[in-house]
């Protein structure tokens, strides 16, 4: 019996098995292929090897889940705010009048613009448009078509928090029902003559959107 124990390989000793277990617990990388384990050609060695294999399989089931949870956890940095923000706007006609709103919140508080806002995840562009118009003005619209795409690029580099990067898709629409009532991000909402709307707008791109919307609506109505 003593002679057999002396002939057993050193790898079967408990200290060696603990070494494999410690590696699996402390290694930051979970390998997709099994770790190489020496084959021990005796009954005692096979039992120790089976225990080590079972331990590795358990670790391989648990460790990837914890890593995935850590990777999928929401980031607390400003990384998300560096993504472009998609928004929609509507040039809404009621006969010859245009519906404008006065912004109630920074950074555009007090400026006149067309109603609209951000597209939510999983929301189609036209659904987002109808929702935003309803929230800001209380009116129902019929979307006629896309006018153009505009963008507002951040000016400063390396600012914290970073300046927003907006991608704006503007549509032309006809009024269907309801009287304007300011809500959500709007302080005021009213229909006004086309030329007056042009003079109230603060941005050249929005003025261009109105002119393009008028031309597109005239083509559609012919």
C-alpha cells in the first residue's frame, strides 16, 4: 500500500486541486474551452479529476452571468449624453395659418418654434410627431410628408456635460381638430399668418422648413 501511494502522481494531491480551483475563482477571463487538466491513470486520480471538472463547470455557469450583468449595468458617466438625439417637428397648416409654440423650458425658453420633440425608443417617427404635437398644443393633425432633415451640432469639444447633438426631421401636416392649448414644453401655442410666423421664428433652419413645407403642401394640393 505504501509503495502504491509513493507511485501516485503529485497532481492528485489536494493542494494541486485547490490550485485549479483558485485559478478559476480569480481569473478575470472565462475561457470558452476547458482548461487543460492532466489525465491521471488511477482510480484516486480520476475521482479528484472529476471533482475538478465539476467545479469548473459550476464556475463556468456562474461567472459569465456576473460578467454580463456588470457589462449591461447602466453607465453612470456622460457617455449616453454623447449620442445624437433624434427629434421630429411639424409645420402645421390651418388654411393659410401656421401653428407655432413658445418654448417654456431651457435651453430654448421664450423662443418661438414649430411643435415637436424627441422620438422615444420603439416609436415610429410619425407616431412620435402626433404624440408631441398633442402634448404641446392639444390639436390633431394629418401628416402629409417629410420636408427635410436638419441637425444641430455641438460647438464645444470636451465640455462636461457635453452639448447636445440634435438630428431633426421636420414634416408638413394639416390641422384636423382642436383649438391650440399650450402644454408640456410649450408656454404658448397659437395659429398665425405665414409671414408673421416667419418673423417670430428664432432659427434660419426653421424658417427654411416653413418655406419648404409651404411649397410641398402646394404641390400635394394640386
